[in-house]
């Protein structure tokens, strides 16, 4: 992610006032073009040399997808609804889409949770890695490109390590696929379509109000459509400009398998299962709610209605 150009050393910058021949003799690794360029820049801006004291990385390299893609999130392995997950492949085949995005929380990592577990038996990391690897292998039989972004549950393992771990290295814990499968360090991905840029995101923010986070994200990213995850809601609306889409993309987790969801009575809204796809820049939803299940209708799931 960081700039790979050789950093200018303080002694080099201090010697920029020397004639070129003397400078070259002392610092043979620098070209005359680089020396002249640096001299001009320092003369124009005396604070510029401070940049070379510590070259900060630029975080501008999120994953980008062009064209049609199936978009999912919140699998929460091993608490996944595997029948609904199977529809991810069936939708890809039905629409002829070969790209898949998993927008955060592929894993649950309950064993690393900060909360007191309520399960009779907590799944181990080995179980989660094994299931995730098998799922990716099956998905890869149809999808030629699989991109995963980081969710709040993936951050659990980073928090336990108390250290930085690049997701490309983390990925090797559960799959040997490397060329066609990418695990991004970013919690979002940009999708370029005929109807504009779509930002598929797994933000830190959560709201009990459906679509609240998606619409706020649209206010911030004022030229992008938003596909939001983390809230486990399914639905859609328009941004304030009346033009861009704001989507809550459901989840692939089965709430009946999640102990803290079933063994507590709270005012938190019910989870909405589902996912969606972008085809020619048009959002198509696949949800367990027949009123929103556009893809289910297209695939003949409701012939009897």
C-alpha cells in the first residue's frame, strides 16, 4: 500500500545546496534529475522535507469490480443458512454472473467474542476455517472471481492478536486459492456499472432503524450508490437526491442457529435473510420475504401465487 520510492535521508536534504558534482560524489545513488527536482520542490516549499522524515502510506487501494456481480455478506460461518447460500450459486448461474463479492463477516469467530458465550458448544476456529474453505471451493466452481472484504467479526481475530495482519495472509488459513480469490484489507469495495459506482460496504456503524446507515453513507459518498451490510436488514430506498440507490442487503446467517439471538429477548429488530446481484447496473434482490424477492420471482419460485 505504501510508496516504494527511496526515502530522502536528512543528510541528503541538507546537502541539496551543494554543487551537483560534490553531491554525486557523496550520494552516488541519486540521479541528477532527482537532485534537481528535489532542489526545486524544497525551494518552493520549505516544509516539504518533513514528508521524507516519515513517509505515511496512502490508503487508496480498495478492491474494484467492473460489471455484473453477485453481492452477499454476513455469512457468519458456521451459523450460515446453507440452503440460502446455495442460491448464491444458483443466482449466479441464472444471471450468467461469474463475479462474487462477500462484503464482510464471512466468519463469526464466536470463540473470540468479547461477550459471554451462550452456546452449549462453541465452534472452534478450526471448524470455521474448515467450513469456509469448503464453501469457497464450491463457490469457485462457478465464480471465476471471488472478492472478500473485512467485517467487524473478522476484526475479532485482529483484536486478539493485538497486531496488524494483512488479510491476504489471513486468507491462507482457509484456502489455497490465491489468483481468483482476494481478501481485502478494506471494509468496502467499489463496483463500476452502467448506472454509476456502487459502494458495497460493511461499516462499523449500526442502527436499529432499517436503511438509516445506508442513507447516511449516501450523504457522505455523494456520487455513489450504497449496498450496506452489518445490520442484517433487507430493503431499499433512494438517497436524498432522489437518484442514487441505498440498499440494505440482508444476511446469509440463520438467526435460529445463533444463541444470543434466540436466548435473549430484546428490542432489536428481526434479521432479514437475503442477498442481491447487480446486472447491467440494476439491483436485483433475493430475500426470504416474498414481497422483496425479485430474483425469486424471476427464477419461478412463486409460480403458485
